[in-house]
C-alpha cells in the first residue's frame, strides 16, 4: 500500500460518506469537524474576491488614520497595525480598479 496522496475521486467519495454520516449523527458531525485538517486561504477564492467600494473606502480611511497616528506618535504597535492594514487596502483598491477596467 502506498503512503502517497489520496486521488481526487477517492476524496470526493470520502466527503460524500462523511456528509451522509453527518446528517445522521450530530456527535459524529462535531468530531469530524474538529478532526478536519485546516488549510490556509485558497488562492482561487482570494483571486475571485470582489470588494465593495464602501469596504475599500473604510480600509483606506483606517490605513490613513493609522499612518498619521504612527507618524505623530511613533508607537510601534500603531506602525505595525498600519503595516498590516495598508496592503489589504491596496489589494482592495487594485481589485476595484481591475473590475472597473473590465475583462
């Protein structure tokens, strides 16, 4: 028996079996959820993200407020918060611009 990865069709069969068992037993459902391996964000889902203008505007306002606060106070937590928020805001702006430009 090989110890390699499970083929996709076998994964689907196992997922179908888990779904059928999950429908019949709540305790088993809870155990299956806790045993499931958590993966990171899926690149396809991240690439398909369609931001809303209001959300991007809020991210930008928060980023600018953190930037101004970081410049005025020089506090490391504020600067780190800006370092986290700024790329997210830029990504949202670029996604909005790409959506506006069209395919």
